[in-house]
């Protein structure tokens, strides 16, 4: 049975997740924050050859903290990782984070990733004051001001403001699926690959979609790390961190289905996976089956989200 999409066909169909954007027209860049309603189990799978990442090791199963409060995606390459710093400040101000002993502030756990848009139109001569810390704060404020389950803008907004997909505009995309037993899985993606994007989530490719070298070289996109697809898969299942990692691994197939080529030396592709813990994968002897079901659906919704993001950016 083909799953139906959620009411908004976006990642916030997963209960307890809110999304906010901050877009700078001046700089041609931005940030996108996904804020959880608690500490959600998280993992990440990195396939690209030039990633820009923050707080990835905190997700490892051998480490102490069991989850994250938010994930922040941004433009700006390594400069954009400061968006997560801004998110930490804003979340702590809102009383979100681990309560530590003593009188110190709360400690929000925020992972992040940045895509390369430094060649996009906009003022990048920011000297010693890049805009991303402020953009991260603004994105979190927007997320916290939204209601649970609310739709949000896609296309050339937030982290997707300066994104490109090969030689056409990329952007933010999202999709969701409703599965059996109340399971919901959704994807949010910032689409900025060196490769070409399918028009129909990967099943209708014809001929050789490999991009033209000279056009990409002239646009400065054939530099290591100059392209990236950043994705977040969220679900309402109760997962441990190893299971969340498997979900992220399976979801990577959505990138490979919708983008050709994917995971190149020029990309920094990463998929985060989040689980809220609201729905148990029962019965226990079928847990592996339900995880496979979630992973398959995650790849499907990620492929659809990629196509939707490019379509929205070009409108």
C-alpha cells in the first residue's frame, strides 16, 4: 500500500517538531532551524566528500547525551556553522536545554550543517562579523513562534536561499508520509548538489543525467565542498541511536534516487535522523521490520522533498 502524505506534506506533520527560517536578502543566504519539543533521539550519516558539520559526535551511541533539542541548517559554508551558536543562545533564553546542577544556564544540544553558497549573489564581504549567528537566533525565534504542525515556506528561503542544483536554483523542500499504526515520517532538505535533480523523484530518468563539466566549472561549482544536500528525516517512533543511524543510512537512498550524481567529492551530503519516541515499534519481534518500513518511507519522502524544493525555488 502506498502511504498517504500528511496534512501539509512536510516534516512538521511529525508531531512535536517546529521549523523556522531566517533569510538575508542582503547576503543571499540564510538559516533554517528544526526545533524538537524535547530531547529527541538523533543520528547522522555523512556521505559527501566536503561536509561542514557541528555536534555530530554527540549523537554517537557510546556518548552521554541521548539526543538533541534542535538541528540547524545554514548557508555560508564554515561561516554558517555559527548559526547553531545563535540557536543555542535563543533556545536557552526560552528555557530549552539540559538543566545542569548549580546556577548556570541551560545547555541546549544543537547539531548543525552548512552548505556552500559563497558564490551566490549577495554581499559576502562581512569581514569579522558574519551574519550567521544572528540568522540562527532569528530562525529559532521563528520556529518557536510557530505552532506545532504548521506548514512553512519552501524554495529559496532559509538555508536554501543561495542554493543551486547543478546549474539551476535549489532550495528548501519537504514531504511526509503516514504509515501504519500511527507512524509518521517526514523530510526537510536543503538542496544544493553539483548533480542534476530528477523532475519526478528519480523513477523517470532518461538518458545520461551527468552534468556538463564546463558549465559547472565556469560557475565555480567544481570545488571540493562547493555543493551539498543537507537533509533531516524525522519520525514519531521510539528509536535508540543505532536505529536512528540505520534510518539515516536508508534515507540516503532518497538523495541517490533524486540527484545524479550524488555523494560526490564536491558535495558535503549529510542526513540527520530524529525520533520523538511517541510510538513504540511493536511487537518486539517485528522491530527490525518496522525500522525497515520507516527507512524505506524515509528514502521516498526525501526524494520527493528534493524535487519539491527545486520546483519551489524555480517558481
